[in-house]
């Protein structure tokens, strides 16, 4: 299980924290990232990918829904913000991602919570003020 309870004060610090924690993210696990818009979720994921030796450009899958990255491990980045229909996610084959040996990272997991595996680990991002956020495993 992840153990995180940190406050970061910049996007660079958020990405650096993620890089330092990258060894804690293991294949076959599902991680949900909870937080308001602009709370640092995607920045954290970009830092995490960097820590997993991904050297390409990582973008939020807000419009594509799912991005797949070949890093140290295969990483699946899912963003549920624009698609709340659980049946659509099932049609897209989301269960296959859950049962694979990928690291699965999901932004806005609460939207599809009924179909998430029980083993899903959650990380919460809370804005404290304009430049400060708390990042904690819950």
C-alpha cells in the first residue's frame, strides 16, 4: 500500500515527489487520483512516468480517455472526467486493463467507482491555496 502525506508548493515539486515515489507503483495495480481540476493530478502522473523511465511526452487523456505508455512498465493513464457512462467504459475494455500486468492510473475514479477493483489504491489531491496542495494516500 502507498504511504503518502506531503504538501507541495509548485508543479515542479509535485512532479519531483512523484518521481521519488515511482518505485512504489507496481505492475498489476490500479491507482485512483482524486481531486479538483488543477489540483496536480496530471502533473503528478507526468512526474511518475518520468520516474518510470518514460522519456516521451505525456499528455492528459481528457479527450482521448485512455493513453498507454511504454515505460519501465506499461502504464495505462485513464481520465474519466468527460465520460461518466460506466457501460461505455466497459465497452472500451476497461476490465482488460484491470486484469493486466500494467500500472493503471485513473483520474476522476469516483465516476467509475462501482466497477473499480477492490484493490484500487487512492491518492487525494487537495488545494490548500493557489500554490500549495496536499497529496495523500487514502
